[in-house]
């Protein structure tokens, strides 16, 4: 699936979840899906819990986050001793 097709699965609407990016047709935010993945929840577990989601929906969340970070500059909060 092409990037644009995946990104069309993510919507932003000020009337849904206060405008946070969500998976189209749901109230599941990209942020929530990423937190689940970061905490060790598998894609299979997410799909089992949220019927109607597809693997492409999860990939769309990852791609959306990647695209959002492309234009972000990170500055170190504190210097660490190596």
C-alpha cells in the first residue's frame, strides 16, 4: 500500500477526540496506538481487542508519526556525561 493510501486512514477533526489524529471511523488516536505498541502490545493483540482495525491501520499510525517527526528538530534537554 502506498504512503498516501495509508495516510488517508488517519483523520483530524476538531469534533473528534479534540482534533487529535485518529484512525478513520474510530475514536482511536494515533497516540494511543503508538503507546500500546511502545508498551509491548503486539499488533495481533491490538487487532484482537479492536475488531474492525486492520494491520494497515496500525501501519498508518506508524507512518503518520514518522511523517510528523520529519520536520521536527530535537534539542537535548540536558547534557549527559558519556
